[in-house]
C-alpha cells in the first residue's frame, strides 16, 4: 500500500490542498497511486474540480491529471501551485468554463504541457470519455479505482496534439477575451 507521502501528491497533501477525496490510494494497476477529488490552488474559491489523477512508482511527477476550473486567468496559479508535481512527461487536461466554445489549446509552462479545453455544462468524466473514445457502458461496471485506471491508461498514451492549437498563455488569454 503506497502512502500519499511517498508520491508526487505529498506536498499537496501536507498543504491541505487535496479536498473531498473519493480515492486517495493505490489503484488496481500495480505501482500506480490515484487521487480523485478536488485540489485547491489559490484560496478556498480556486479549486481544480472533478480531478482524475495518477502517478506511477519511481516517477517524480503526476503522470496524468484532468480536472476543471472556472477561469482561464487562474491557470498559471494552478500550474505554479502544482509545481514539481508536474513535468514535461505528464499528460495534463484542464477543462475551463470561460474559454470560448470549441476551443482546444495546448499551452506550455516551461516544459509542462497543458491541454486547455472548453467545458460547458458536462462533466470532466464525460469529456474524458469522449476525448479518449472509451466505452461508457463498460466503465459503468467499474469501481472508482478501475474507472480511473481505464481513463489514465488512455490518457497517459494520449498524443493527439494536432487536435489542439498551440499558443502561449498570453495568446490564449487574447482568444478568451476576443469572444
């Protein structure tokens, strides 16, 4: 059994940022630790919601993370707060409510790549299923850890960058504000 203190989530846990966990433990994949819940990143109002995230034994950072935020402007603070828990090898999907509809942006913060995606009134779970073409009926039979494993397995291999417009954070802000 892996302790959160032995994972890239340790600093976030120590700082009290891992909120409302529905999973904060090993998953069914050997050597994989998962967190489902919320991550606070800039006071009580700024929360990465509907988080799906995993890390693998021996890896210094979270390998897969998905969640939603309400404001594009808070994206740099989210990346700053997660800090060393993110790296250039990870797959990070942030669904953002105030991006103009249909936008899919790839934004780099140093070597960290964030897939920033418009989110309307659906859930991160449903968006991941659609993005990754995962069988929703099959997933319904799984427990929380198995659902996370199924989504992470696909997410960790995701390489559809051609579906995203690569922009700087500032260019993304201009896109958001032009709408």
